[in-house]
C-alpha cells in the first residue's frame, strides 16, 4: 500500500512495506528518488533498524544469549501501520512482536514521520524503549538519489572545508584502514572508482549537509545535523547515489560481538524516547 503526501512544491510517496520513501517529485514531475531497478539495486530508501550495516557473523550477544540479525536489521522488511495522515505529512509505526524478539529481545515502538515543508522533505525518527532495561540500537537512512546521464558530471559539495577521511570496508565490516576524499573548494567529483571497495563510511564529519551538483548546478541537499555518522554508496555503473545519515555503522573486524559495547551503538534508558531527523532539500 502506498501513501501520498504533497504540498505546492513537492509530492512524495511512501510504501507501507518498510515505511520506505519510493518517490519524491517536484511540481515539474522531476523524480529525485532512485527507481529501484533490481538489475542494480531493488530498493529506494530503506529504513535501517535496529542495526545499521553488518554484524560480524551476522550475530551478537546480549545478556548472555546469542542472537542472529541480518544486514541493516528487520524494519525495512516489516509492514508499518499508518497512524497519522495529513495532506503534507504521514506517520508510520511498528511495534515489537514475538517475531522481532527472536532477533532482538527488546520491547520497542518505531515511528517514522514524513513531512513536506516548502522545498524540503523532513524525515523524523522516534524510537521508544518499552522494555524494563537499557535498549541498545542503531538507526539510519539509506535514500538513493537518481543521477541521470553521465555519473562523472556530478559532484558532491560538503558544507565545510575539512579532511574528508573515511573508513574502508572488508567483507562488509569496518576496518581501521582509512582514505581521504580529494576535494577542492569542498567539491568532490564523482566517479565509480571511489566505490570499488563498497561504501565510504564517515565516522566523524564537521559538515552537517552534503549537496549533489550536476555540471556545477545544485540539485538537492541532504541535511543531517542530528546524525553523527554518514555513509555514501553506489554500485558500479548504477545511475544513483546514496547519502546515508546514520546513528551507528557496521561491526569492526575486531568486534567482540557484545551489542552493548558495539562501536556507534545508541542506548535508550527504560521507558525513554530517542528522536532524530534529517531532510532532503530540493534546490
């Protein structure tokens, strides 16, 4: 099932399966979200919860027990309930269940709100710990933006002029090996060679937004002031780019598997709530 929201400038579509953003168009019907062609990657903008990335051996330990949890968690494969709908906004929710507790032994509620304001789509995350103990979790976004034409016509522009150091992946796990993006005046030319080892994982950035430009013309901006980590990814020869604000990231190759000690993990106290938001601004 699809829910549509709109204002005078934008129209967005959200699939109840995964509460996934599948379309964002302006009033000239220009589409900004990747179409989800499975020949490259069959997703549009999945929600990553209760982990981001990959666990070592796809498993973890918590309170003396071992659990299995697949890459990016289970929220993206669940049907969300639409709990509030207005012309320019919609809120979706899932709750913990017997099935989720087999993989993740906590009682929770996850709400995701999409709101159109002027030329921006804001995405709000709300995680409620309904357990009687601390709840470790990660959450993140994975929006893929359609890049028509020659991939090398596009640039990324970071907010600040800084050292753009990122960690490399090995078998989907974070390594201690780092590299630095070459940037001139905060601009990074895109090419597929950047992604030969998969995603670029930025554990720490001063910049709180990134802009995509085509032939020096700004197209859209991802604002992620609340988020400490960022992933940037595409598949080789694919006509899209993912800009991914995260709380958390994959296990390191040296991970001991204890979820409470996982790098980047967030902890919510019993009966407390976590909230964060980012936005996609059409320029």
